[in-house]
């Protein structure tokens, strides 16, 4: 449904059962949950979908091993269940990730872990082999019935250094277990949105819009694209704005009804590094390590590059945050500690990103002690407005269960019953996922007339949703783009069907062109030309859009304009580079302990 159709529908009938504000992963999850139950639900997002914290995660889908120290056993158990569900329900985007922990002592951390568990200290500390062994044993116990992943294993120092010779030689041993990673979290968000819209004709969603109180004390949706206001009458509002939850409440509630602060986020920054020696040193594993100060850090192969992070810094304002030079230096220092022989040059940092973790309000000075769990609470204003259900906390892995919780509370408030469960419901391109991907690719190639290599490429990006996209490509005249992994009609399909309103929507979130370091100035201009033609933008608007995107890329993501220009002439976009070499490995390794449902699972 196009945004014009949504606004036209609201003008004809402004009454909606639920208005969800916030189009991050949790807002999209609860939107999908409610749409599947037949609820007249409207989602309003002030920016683009998954453009805030939901695009700035560590790309991990995990149980939260370190949360065991805080005594958050229920959260770890829930996270592991949801991790395994995502492996089944979104196999085109989520895959197993072998994870190795370098161990630098035997007994370190035991006493401190115990007192931290009891809440008697706030200080981080190094964890020794026994503490790590205990945590991994609990991890295995919590997943014993599903047995989707191999059990953990320890390696001695000699064996560890033989497999990872670049590791700090001061290690005593290493431990390997399995979690998972998500190749493109923003696409998960878009597919949740599309699942909800396709299931319910009365459901609607609008990005670049904002719910506001109007002059009469009611509510209206302000359209940032057309600068218009449209009145709506919601029976219930769900505040799923994450780090912005208190700011949103301040605009939605009367001044005498503002609650105490509900959120207190921390900032996490990450780097994407293009260094062949570093990528090879990981041997396909994530290294989950402690820096010298006890802060947990990660690095793992990501789309042919290496993702390294992260920081954990208190922050009050979630707007326009970026990775600071100090954060970058900290991350590089941590990397130098765990892999001391590998030197990273400044130009090898091809992308950086930051996001605010939506944590519950807390005065704890040690950010690692702030609970990572989620919960919902109602704010019941006086007769001046509908109740507001606030979604507080949460982590990316548990978006489905968090959305389910909020939806159940909303349904109860509305006096409606749940009629569709989502525990085993596939997401987007995970539907009807083939046991044999080669046969699926051959069938779609025969159906559309496109080459099997091209269908394979689309399948890697979109799962089984690639069939509809391939049919769109096949019925028109297609052309190559400056990045040969994409074609003109593929980009057009995304623009027309995925609520693209600005250049950054498609280059940062609908595709992985920027984060994978595969973006050139020529590709930027080619995509901008398509977008401008579709939107009928005048030349001045095109120039403004280009300038705004390049400024964002430089200021928020550390991109070097000279490097973007240099990629115009480099022949780096060969078949190996298309969508990153990791995407090939993503489809070649079967899920441990299971039949080869697809070759796409790592």
C-alpha cells in the first residue's frame, strides 16, 4: 500500500484500533503481530524503517552469554529460543556462527562473577576458564532439547594457536560454541512490515511521518514528505520508539501526565574493516573476547569484510549519534590486544556505525549491569487521550517475543483474542524455503528466462521472495548498473515496493552496498537518477539529495569520498565481490546437526 493510499484511507475513516509509533524492529514486530490478528493497526515512523538502533546492532543473533553474570537467566533462555526460531523462520538472513572465546587465565573472574550475580559490585573483570566453562555449560543445558547447535568445546593453548596463530600468545586456552548472525537486519524489518501489510487490508504503515497532538487535543499524523496533517482517532497507542520513548511520551501526553523517565540508553559503535590478513586470521569464526579493561568485544567475518565492536557509553540524546575518534581508537586498541600482529590502517576502516541500546532507566554507573530484558507498561492518561502502551528495553534477538508480549497486552485492552501464532511462522523470504536451493533456482530461471547465476544472486539476498522480483525483472528491459551485482530493474523494484523516499533508504538499508564497502560515486549517481525519475524530482532536489547523502555517509559512517571516487575506476566488483564473499559461504554450509535444507546456512 502506497503512502498516498494510507493517507487517503485515514481521511475517509480516521478511526484506528491501534497506532504503533516507531518503525524499528520492535515496532515492526508488534505491527505484524496485530495485523495478523485482524486489528486495524497503523504504524507511524518519523524516519525510515529500521534507521535507528535497529540498523546499528552488532549483527549477532545470540542468547547473551554475558547476561548470565547479571542473573538474567530467563532472558538468556528466551533469547536462545528466539535465536533458534530465527534460524528456522528466516534462514535466508540468519545463519549459525561458530564463536571462539580466547581464555587468558583459569580462575579469574570467579569471585567477581559471584558478587556481580548478587549485585554487590559494579565492576567488570576478566573471566577465566572455569567461569567461561560454567557459562557455556548453562548455555548447552538451556538448548539441550532442541540441540540445533553443537555443544561447546575447549582447546588447549597449543591447539588454539595452531588454528588461530594470530591470537594473543598469552592465552591459556580457548572455548568454541555456536550462536548466530544476521546478514541484513534491515531486510528482516522490511519483511516483517510486508508480512503484516499483506495479511491485513486494514493495516497501514507510513515512514517519514510523526504522530502529534493537534490543536483540539486529539491526534494527527504529520507527513514529513508533503508537510500535511491528517487527523486520526486511535483507541490505543503503542510507543515502540526505543531510545526516543520518553521524548515521544512528552509530545503525546498532557504536560501534567508525563511519567518518570522510562529509558536510559547506551551508545554502541562498530567498525567495518577491509583487511585480508584480519579476515583470514578469523578462520570463519567470531572472536568473542575481553579487552584489557574487561569490556566484552567481538569481531567476525561480515560480507567479505570484518565487523569489530563495540563500545557501551551512556548517552542522553539518541539523535544524530556517530562513532567518535575516541571510540574508534578504543575498538582498534582492543583489536590490537587480541590479535597483536595485525596492523590496521586508517583507510581500511570502510564504514562505521553507532546506535543507542534502548535500555530501561537506571542510575548504575557500570553500563554492563543495566538489565537487557524487556517489558511493557501502560500509561493511562485522563479522558484527554487513549492509553499508551510503552515497550521498554529489549534486544534485537527477542523482537518476535517482545512484539508478541506487547500485542497480547494490546489485544487484552481492546477485548480481542489472538487468532494467529507466530512462533513457527516464516518471515518474508523464509517462506516455503527449499530443501534444495539448486532445484529452486533452476525452476525460477526456467520460469523467468533469467540466468541461473542471476537467480542465485537474488535468492541470496531475498530468499524465496526473489521469485516475485525475478518476474518483475524479466518482464521489462533491464540494464546493468555501475555495480554489476545489481541491475536497473532490481533497484526499481525496491524503490516501488519498499517505501523508499530518500537515497539513504536504498543505499544504507534496502541493500548492503554501503556497509559492505561496495559503494562508488557512480553507483550513487546511478541509483539517484532512478529514484529522482520515479519521484519526479527537479534538478535542485536531486542535488540536495546527493549532498545530504554524502554528508551523512561522511559524518555518521566515516566514509571517505576519495575512496568512493576511487572505486569508480577499480575493477573490484567482480563475481567474487557481488554482495560479499561471505554470502557465498552463507549458502554453502548446512546447519550443524541437520539435513541440508539449503546450502545457504553457514
